[in-house]
C-alpha cells in the first residue's frame, strides 16, 4: 500500500524533501501544509527584493525555468498536494495524524501519516522593548512582511532608517536601503563588532569601515532601549542618544520554530531546536525534521550547532526525501560556511573564528595574509585578506575567513578550505592545496598556499606577529612604550611616515637591512612593517639571525591598517 | 660549518627553494645558476605579455611590491648569489661539484655543493618538419623568445598567424593574437578535440565553439607536414591544404629538461622526467629536484604524472627549501588542477577526464549539469556547465570539469572539489558539500551539489542519460532510427522545433505529462529534452513509473546543444 507522507512547512526543506520522495517513490501520497499563502520561495532573496534587484516577489517563488512554484505547480508537475493558509495545530503520535486548521475559515481536519516531516523553519527573534509594535517597525521574516516593508519604502516617506542588529540580514538590508533607495541608515549592534560570532574583530572592522565609507552609520556596543513615535515610529532611544528614524528593521537573528515538535514530546535541544540524528530523524523515527528548526553537529567541535540557511535546508531535504523512500542517506553535519556581499566587497568564512575557537577551548592562533587575488602582473586585480585559525599544538585548521572585492574569488578560497574541514586538515594541507592556476585567477603561490605557509612560520616561531588591533593599542601608547616602528618598505613609501613621526618611525628597506644593521635600535621593541607583512617577515628573520629578537611583524601591513581606517601618514 | 647549496635554474622553483632555505637557515651559502640572462619571471604570464595586458617584460620579473627580481635583488634582499648566463655542464656526484660555463666567455668553473637542487625546468617540444627553422616560426619557451615574438607582431607585418597545438598555450596565444592584435589566427590540432587529455570532448567542443565565435579558426585531426616560405614563413602545408601565414607559433607541449640529471646517473622516468620521492629527493639523497623537470604521483591513479605548472613549482620549491634546512616537508602529489581563460570564458578541471579515466582502467561514467552559477532570481548570472567523472561501482569521484563565463565562480567550484580529491570522496560528499551560500554567489542548491545529486541518480539507474555527442549521432540518423524527441519544456519553447521537425519532435510539457500519457509514443525510443536536463529527468521518472522505460535524458538539454553549436530550431 502506498505510504502517506505529511510535510509541515512548504518553504525550502519541505518542498525539497517532498519532491525527492516523489521521484524515488511515485506511489506515495504526499501532502504539504503551510500556514502562509506564499510558499516555496527563496527567503534569502528578500534583501534583493527590498533593494529592487529582484523586482517582483514572484521571481523568488519561480523555478529557474520561470514556473511559479504554487499549489498548482506542485499538483501538476510534482503530484504533491499542498494546503496553504493551513496551520498544523498538533501531532497525535499514537494515532499518527496531524491536526490542521484553515487559517481563514477555522475549519479543522486530521491528516493521517505514515511518515511526517517537520519543516517548520525559524521565526525572527523579537525585542521586548516599548514601541516595538509601532507602525513602521518590521522584521524581514517572510515574503508578506517583505512586501509590506518594500511598499512602505516605495511610498517615499522613508528618509531615515534604523536597523537593529549588525548580522548578515542587518548588513544586507543596510546596503539595500542605502544604495538603492538613498535612505540614511544606521545600524545598532549590541556587541563591540559587526557579524559577532562569525568573523574576527579584524575582519569585522574591515567590513564595517567599508560599509561606513558607503554611507551607513554604525552604533556598536549600543542597545535600543525603546522606540518612540505617535502614529508611527519616529525615533529609537539608546543609552546615549535618540536616533531619529522613519523605519525600523529588527534583524537580531532567528530562532527555531519547534513548538509543534515540543508539544508532541519530541526531543528539543537547550537552544530550542529539534534534535535529529544524521538521518534527520527526530526522537520519533517516523518523524523527520530539517532546515531552520533543527540543530546539526558542528564538524569542527563535534557539538550541536544551529545553521539557519537555505542551502542547508535544501541538502537536508534531499536526505530526508531519500530516507522517506526507504533509502539510507546521511547528513554529516556542518562547518558553518557563509558569505555575505556588502557594497561590492564580500566577506566569507567557514569553521571557527578566532574568538569562537578560544571560547570552545582551543589553544588557537590566527594567521593573516594580504595578497593579490590574481597574479600580481595581471591587470585586473585587488588585494584579498584571508585569515586562518589553527590549533597551536597540532597545526589543525579550525577555520578560515576572508574579505575581498572579487567576490567569487574570495568565496572560492573559503569554499576550497570549507570542503576539506571535515577531514581535519593541518596547515601543511593548506600549504600544499592544489588550486587551479592561471594568472587571471591566482598567483603561482596562491594566497591560500601563502596563508598555510604563514601559519606554518607562526607556529614554528619564525614569524612572531602583531595584529592590527594590538598595533592600534601600541600606536596610541607609543609615547609611553619603548617601541620603534621599523618600516621595511622602499624609501618613498616610508618617508611620509618618518616625516610625521620622527621619534617613532624609522625607515630601513628590507634589502638594505644587512648593510645598515648598526642603525637598528637594539634597546627597544621593534614593530616591523611593510605593505602586506611579507618583507617585514623577511626582516624579522634577518634580525633574528643577527641577534635582535624583540621584534614583531605587523600582519597584513600597511594595507591592513588602511582597510581598518588607521591611515597614519 | 655552513652548508653550500647550489641551485641549477632560477626561474620558479629554484628561487623559491633558495629563499625558503635562507629564511630557515640564514648561515647557508646559496648559489643559483641559470643559462639565461632573465631570471625569476612568471613564465605563465607570457601570453599576457604577448597580448599587451602586461606591457613590459620586467613586470613578469617583479615582486608584488615592484622590485625587479634580478641578481642584485637576490644578493641584497635574499643574500643569495646568482650566476646568470651560466650553463651547468655536468655534475660530479663523487666530488660533489657542478661544472659550470659562462655562456659568453666560455670560462669554466666548478661549484662545490653539500646539497644540490635541480630546477632545470622544461623545454618546448619541437616538430621535426621541413621549414621549422624559417624566420617567423616561434616557440613561446622563455622570456627572450616571447620578446622576439612580440616585436615581430608589433612591427605590423603579421596579418595571419598559425598556431600548432590546441592546448592551453595554444588557446591563450590564439586569444592574444586575435583579440588584441586583430590577427587572423588558425589553430591546427592533431587530435580530434582541443585540450586533448584534459577535458571531455563535450567541454572541448563548448570551448572551441566559443573561440570560433570570437574569430579563431580551427583545424582538428590535422597535422602540419611542412612549413613553406622564402626568407620567412609564408605557409603551412597539411594533408588537405596550404594555410597562408605570416607567423607560426609552435605550442605542442613541453618536455622535462632532464639531461643534466641523466648524465649524472640519476633515476629518470620513462617519460624522461627526473624521479623524486615525496621529499622531492632524486635517487641521490643529496640532490633535490622539482618543477617542470620532475614527475610526481597522481593522487587519483597512484601512478606518476607530469604537471609543468608554475604553481606546482612554487609549492615544491618550498618543500625543498624546508628539507634543505633540515626539515621534513612532503609534497603529497597532484590531482592535476588547471584553469584557462579564453575570450571571456574559463575552462577548469581537476582529476581525470572521462576519456583518461577509462584509459586508466576505471569503469567510469560522467554526469553533466547546466545550471545558473548564482541564485536564478539574482540579476547578474549565467549558465555554468559542470561535468563530474565517477567510478560506477564505488561512486568514487575521479574528476571534475567546468566551463563558465563567471571565471572565478567556475574555478571556485573546481577548486572546492580539487581540494578534497586526495581524500577519495564519493558522490555523497559532493551532494553534501557545504559551500558558502548567498544569492549573489550560488543557488540554495549549488550547481556542485546538484552535480552530486545527478551523479547519484545516474548510478541509481533513475537518470539514464544521453550525451550531446551521442545526441548528435542520433539526430543525424533520426530518419533511420525509431526515435522520437520529446520536448518537456513549456509550449512556447518547444513549438519552433515541432514546426521544423514534425515527424521527430513532440511537445508535452513535463507538468502535463501525467494527464497526456496516451499521447506518448510507446513503440519508439524516446529522447527526453528540456532546457538543462532537469525537467526531462523528472519526465523520465514519471514515464518509468507508468511503464515507458525506453527513454534517455539529454544531459545539459537545449542549453548544451546551443553551446555545442547544434542550434536545431
């Protein structure tokens, strides 16, 4: 007898699981229910719909061959029944049925199932502050909310916007509002950096600086205490100020929608996500779950992680579909890859950031390389910043992050490492990583290989580094500390600095260092500096050899200082 | 006592090994010798120098911070002695010295060594045909040859050019001559496809077609028998014709320069390359070798392979430098990654092509996916073609290839797979590969994941495919065969084909198939077709379920036919 499969949720994972099942087992009867009227849309496209890159919300709901994925499509092309506008109220696991209710008519019904799939997704975290219910306050949680937000912007009444939350959605929305609509936008972030928990402070600073230059304001370490306004929102009050605004977007993350599962007595994690095994089964083997409502294993730490991403949902959906059809597919876990594009630069990462690695108990160090993304003689190129986090004792690679203007090039480097993270690579694997080489795409020694080499030199103690934020500290206290900044670049590069800071900035080009040794101060700490950190490393090696060892090498060099906003000269 | 290290060859691997050694062991005395006057240049940049993208040959010889890597640079910045214009004549392994000769003066000398590095590189294969020594015949083997070639082109006397060899250099040179200099260029290739041994016939055809559209002529399965001309070359004679030309570029590959090693009695492979272990030591443990003159293990087949690439040389150079300094670095072998950019499209690959896999004894199948490289709703996107080669019995991934207009996006996909090939991944690893996702970079189900899924469906027997070249055969014989081409796309797409070929082309959109089953011919072989192969696969599943199983699904669909040049409508 054909099996009955019910799928609760019809946005990303639900349709994927249902369609995969039907291809493998065309006899099965599949019913999807969703409380919304719009289904099977690319939710990650919402910021591009807001910006206008995507003009019609239907585009997010279409297949690549321009068929609208609505009820009719699933019925005719996929042989799947869809009940929209229908809420799943509860699961009766004994009777194996789902109680559903039509949201408009209130009519209730029971759907019997042999297997059930929970694809209930996530909901935006809310803020419990006064004024949150004022008109003009939005969360970009689903298509209908996005349509309402865009209508408000398009009405022309929005001159100023405030975004609460400096994460992915916050940044994407900041670009959409500023770049396409000319709205003066301020992002308020509660922690001391944007993209907290995802990238290092160094990377975050580079992205923030770039976004500021594009016109977005930031308030870090700041909390919106209340929203003010009469008929609609007019201001946001923080500890320090009141920020005038016509629009507020709340983008403080999402949390798993696991109420239905919890009520049914399924195992729920401390984070509130549905627990699943690597076949994506919940604690009830007849009930599968995946996507934004579940946790999966982090392949670096071995502990559960939460990855609300459309790409995860799609891959997990296929695993569920295969297993529903009697197969035995597994979802191995995640390394937490991501990329976000903001005003022409892209920041991408996989694995653990340095802060997270240390928080997870790793004795971790971080290597930074700034290098051209193509052969340096190729005309069309730009500097890329890559940072790798490694375990000191073992040389194991824990994570990688990158920022660059060639977005595909940046994400390509991250993906090359993301792909191998589950195999527990060491630094040597990165030094020897075999990337396809040609001058329009990379240097003969690709930046990734250079990153492995740099990490190797750091762990060997040959490259003793200084991060930009520590440089910043040292620089601000340069009068109090016994420190000299030794510029290893050619004279023309160093001269303006020497002129501005004669007491602290000294110029000896690296290739003159051997013959000008007597000029090197021996009683002070030396901060070695060049454009990107390559020649200053070379200088450090020479100085070591000559017995001057109280030196450190500014990782990323002047290129990194500039990106940070520390333009000293 | 400090060790003496002699390095023969100062282009890519030699300098890398020497500099790495000096950083780890500054005491050592290092001497590099090179028979040329120009050293340490990026040879892979030569086609870009010819095209004019790189205007000055010195750019190929500079560091990224614009220092010329000449003798003075190595002396002052690196503490390395360089003897240019100096040929290494022979090695006396008993006395541990290298006999050298100044090319200009003929003066000879003996350089004692504790360790020796052979970085003798490769030389262009030559053609033993009449006329090969005529003026106007070039091999792009080194900087001085490239400079001479460019001078000739810049003289304005070259209207027509002939390139012998349809490999990487041949294609890059074809672009340089056609695109930047407006020279009518013909490529003669002895095999039946361009990039033979590197990509499938399918991929080769796509690249060839694109290059033809940009104005380059091809003669495949053709051999230049002799070159004609009076004072300079004027024509190339093949079996079929005489091709007028003012310039001939011979680009028929390179072969290892291993004479010095052979004379010294070191182990040489059947290919003529120096044999090394994974520490890059030759059969004499005091002599290291790397770069274009050695073979290394192919990590897919386990047998030796030859990879004359600047990127390999750089990575191997570092391994040698570390080992010279007493370390124990290893070079694991290669998977043969490459990329080449031709007229705005890029073709990249890693591992084995389908032909090579079969030649190596694998029972291999090939899966092809044509899909947008970004989210299909993102405005700026293009179709990418990816092909994966897998072993039928085990599902092991043997290789991947791709063509696309977003070069970094294409090479990024290839690199993600190249990186894991040494871990012997299976199809499931590709289906679950965790690439960083965001609409400007990929679809939620990335083309790589889709490729894994397609391969999975092929091996499961659910997706029975037809390749474009087999389609081509079937199409040309459509009157003789009992075959119907069933178009599964929407009516507007199918109609022009139905009109042109009413006997053979039938239109039933995939979503109407279930209700129009009686229209499906049951006595003929069905070739199922859609735009990219997704809906036709879906149709195949439906037909299977209804008992119609003599069907095959055109991989890559009409999109692939068009790229191939088979525009039927």
